[in-house]
C-alpha cells in the first residue's frame, strides 16, 4: 500500500509539473500578427526585397530608346494616357491625346512614374512574398491592379482640373499630396488583403502552393 501511495503521489507531481509547463509552450507557439510564428517574418522580408529589386530594376533600367523594351514602354504609356484622357474628357470635351500628351486648357505629359507602376511593383512584391495560396495571390494582384489604375486615373483627372482652376496648387497636389495618398491606400490595401487571406486560410506558417 505504501509503495502504491508513493507511485500515485509521484504521478500527481509529474502531472502538476506538466500542467505548469503547458502555458509557456502555448505562449511560445501563439501567432504573431499576420505572419503566424515569428520565424516567417524574415523569409517574407527576404523574398520581398528580392522580388521588388528585380521588378524595380526592370522598370527603371535605362533602356536604349530604340530598343524593344523602350518601345513597349512608350506604347504602354501612350495607352495609359488615352485612358486618362478619356476620363478627363468628361470634364472638358476639348481635351485630346497625342502620344503621351494630354492636351487641353492645361497640358499634361504622361511619363514614367505617372502610371504609379513603382507602387504596384512594391504591392505585387509584397503579395507574392506573403505566405498564401496562388489563388489568393491572384485575387489580390487583380484587385490591387484595378484599384490602383482607377485611383491613378482619378489622380490625373484631378490634376488636370486643379491645373485649370488652381494652377498654384498643382505642384503641391502632384508632388506631395497624391503620392502620399496612393502609397497609403496601397499599404492599407495590402494589409486588408493579408488579413482576409489569413482569415480564409488560417494563420500562415510557411509558403503554400
């Protein structure tokens, strides 16, 4: 009987120790923010830097004006200028677009950086680097592209209107206010997408196919 009591007492002691250790184990495995465990943050940042570096390098590379990439860029900017010009034409029917120039009561030239492509490259790099499924990534990229193009067309339309009616405020709006608004909206969009992705698929702990 004494031996049995000693064994029972020892088992109870081991049980109490195991219970005392459980909270610390749970605390160590609790998710941290959007990325689940802390160890997933560093790989995300590493992938983001690599993808964003490649994308921005390709975008800003000083191509020869006669090269195929440079010609593609010119046609792309001209098409974007026509899209923005169509929106501006709602407010001024006399507006016309020639190449990358939007001509009217206030002239605008659609050049690189006017397309907010650098911001989209950063957004898409973050989406592609985030541990999620390719389906969620595709949805995020599509929604981000449509939203950013729409926001940028609104930006160009507002710049034309301000240039016509309040030309002194043009530089403030063009250089200071709109860039901050676009970066803020893009960052907020990524956070919303990431939270929705985590809610739909569970806390990410590693890359998913």
